[in-house]
C-alpha cells in the first residue's frame, strides 16, 4: 500500500510546527506509536524526519552522558556520607577508650551500631539505585534497537525479526 506523505503530514503526526521543534520527547513518543502503525507509513515518516538516525544516536549519547553524570554525583555523595560516618565512628572509638563504666561503654557501642546500621542501609539503597539506573538504560536502548529493527525488518544473527503488521 503506497502512502504519499508531505512534510506537513509528518509534522502533524509528530505534533510539531517545524523540524526545529523536534525533541527527544517527540521522538520517543513517535517510537512508542510505531507498533500500532502500518509498516510502510512508519518507514515513510522516518524517511521524512531529517537525520533520524543521527537524532537517535544523539539521544543515546545524551542518555549515556546523563547517566555518567548521575553516577558520578552518586559516587561523590556516597563517599562524602561514608567519610562522615567514619569520622563519627572514630569519635565514638575515642570516647570508648575514655569510658569508665560498663553503662557508658554500652551506650557508645549502641551509638556505633546505629551508625553502622545507617551505613549498611545506605549501601543497600545505593545498590538498588544503581540496579534501577542500569535497568532503565538497558530498557530504553533495547526498546529503541528492537523497534528500529522491527520497522526496518533487520535480520539479526540469521533470525528475521517480524515486521510490524501492515
């Protein structure tokens, strides 16, 4: 089935006034609509979008850059919190050396355990955060690759990826 699309038709589908207004959000929105589109129509729209492949590559690069920035900030935050907890534990250790009674030592031990538990909980929470970042990035990149391959009918490792229904 042949579709003749004008630049205006494509801009209407993408809900933009001009291709200068094409954003990552618009492209992601378009990609999410592809499964419900006719294959030929989706290809024609992609053909009419200037530098679509470059745009996707830039989107992935932006995701990488954002992820690196988030991970770097997370690492700095974790390091700062760990250093603070270690200073607190060092202070408690000095207090423990000066403690005269078993009650004082017990109280200091309890405080040290509280700091250690907080440190452990933060570590567990951080690992969960890192796992979620990895899942999200993998999902976005994987979905983009699969959808693009499905549109184009790419042959991967000898297995034909099914085309979207016409």
